[in-house]
C-alpha cells in the first residue's frame, strides 16, 4: 500500500510563489438582469466586477461591412457565372462536334450502305412505273420519288442469264464508293425474282445524247466538253487508285456517263466491274466483257498483254475521240468510205500537221480539240504498257496542251483489206471482226 498523503511543503503555496487557489465568484447576475455585460474591473486586486452597456455599432462601420460583403458576394457570383458559362459553352461545343461527327458518319454510311426496298416500295416510288426515262438490254429505267424533293432513277433489271451476278457485282461495288464523278447508288430491291437498282436522278441523262449529233455537241461548247472529259478522267482515276481496292469498270462508254443539272459527269453501270488489289498487276477474266468499239485489245486476246486497269484507259480514249468526232467514223475524202476509221483518220491529219477538220465556234476551241485528240490517241495505244495511267491522263487534261506531243501511231496498217480477219492490223474493221469472232466462240463454249 502506498501512502497517498502529500508532504506539507507541496501544499504550501508560498513555497512555489503560486496564487492562492481560492477566488471570489464574479457577481454578474445583476448585470445580466439589467441587460448589460459583466467584466472585471481594471487594476482590481479583489477581482471585483462591473457592469457595462452593450457596444453600439457605428453606421459607417456597418456600411463598410455591408459593402465588403456585397463585393465578396458579387465576385463570387461572377466567378460562378463565368464557370457556368464556360461549362455550358464547352458542353455545347462538344455536342456540336459530336453532331457534326455523327452527321458526317451518317452521310458516309448512307453512301456506303444503300437502303433495301421491297418491290411494293418500288411501285410506290415510281408511281406504278408511270414515268419511263430509258430502256435497253439491261432493263427499263423509271423516274421515281423518295420524297417531295428527292428524285431517283429506278432501273428494273431484266431476268436474263448472268443478271444475278451483275446485280450482286453492282451493289457490292457501288456500295463501297462515293465520288462526285461516280453516280451514287441510293438503294436496291431483291424481292424474289424481281431486282432493281435505285440511283440518284440526273436530269440531263447520258453523254451519248450530246455527242450523237453535231447540233447537241455544239450546244455544250468545247470548254464544257473539256470539263466533262476531265470529270470522267477524275472519276476513273478514283476507281483505280482512290478506293481501298482497285475497281476496273470494263464498260466506259458515253451511254454510261450521266450528266447532272450542271452537266457534271458521273460514271454509272458497274455491272461488269471487277475489284482487285492495288498491288495486283493483272485482272483474271474468263470471257471478254464490255461494248464493241470500246473494248481494249487485250480483253479479247491476251497476245496484246495482260488485262488490267489500262483496259479502262483504252475505253476512255475511245470515248474521248468520240467526243471530238461524234459518231463520225468515215472520211468523206477516202476512196472507200466504208473502211475509213475516224481515230486513224484524225491521227493522220495530226501527223501531217493539217487542220483537224473539226467544227469550232470560239477562239481557243481549236486548242482544246487538239489537246483532247492527242490525249485520246495516247490512251488507245495498242499495247497496255504504252498507255498512260489515269493519273497521268488527268495531269495532261489539266495542262494547257502546249507541251503535248503526238503519240506513235496505234495503227499498224493503213490498208484494212490487208489485215482483215487477223490480229496484226490496227484497223477498226479488223478489230470488230476479231471481237465478233471471239464472242461467237465464247457463246459456243
């Protein structure tokens, strides 16, 4: 047991110089009862208290404090407002950017993935096939409406042999591409045995209409014809190098070039097109494809080289020369006009340095005609390796033509009878004969 009794020395306050532990309780009750404050008197040794009145706040101090509080409040509200405006602006900007992104995506998606329609939809769109705008071996084209301001051209495909493959090929190919010089596939119909393709409607129909007669060609003028030719060249260049896979059209001709309301050209009809890798130098084919008069030599005979994108270059060259000379295939000055061939005839005039004999109306038209003619002759060189790429063709088209040189002759013989029925000559007659012979052999097989 420990002794908890403290020594008397510790209890003696004087030993440590401490104040006494006893004190007087302030008498503040009376002050509080009178509505006053209570405090110790100054210099009081007896701890006496005194009462005093509540301090009054001066008007100036009150006004100053109110101003400070108001300023702090205003600044706080301003900061909050600025932060709020910034957050709203940022949110709005993000939403707008998102909306633009979504809009662009939907536009691209709409172009990349055409809509599918039922045959009942097709009848409604065409108003029961009331407005027929074209007809051919492929089928019939009708004008239709998707809405009050969106018109389409509806191609109803004939149910013929191979049509299924061409339908799949066209939808699959055109669903991948979107270019100002390529007609846009809006939708398609595959309802049982009924098949249809819906394109954007182009009011000026095809280029064939404007080059089939001198009058129509003159109505456009050579500058507009040059613009049309350049647009076609850019469209083909896009097909060859602008897509993920190279697209070889195989049927470039005036009938497949459509014109919009401003006469901008758009390439159409991809039923014969083939897709291949850009690194692939040749295109595999089991049979010739295309239209007589525009088919490259290698397409119907591999003796002239491999089938490739250069086949489209040849077709474009023939189209270009047809734009220059129209349907003119004969030379009125030739002894045997039935054997005259316009590309060869105009090449000879270029080579001899004489006037081309093409009707012009404005100053500078002759220069345009000469440029288009030279480019067309470069494109129809007999062997693919001698033809320029479409990229080079576009560059030639965009130039002034002053530096263009006349190409080597793509015609091996000027005597059609000497080459008739053989592949050695370059005359139009021999080409038609060989193509017809090849197509007959393909059909018999």
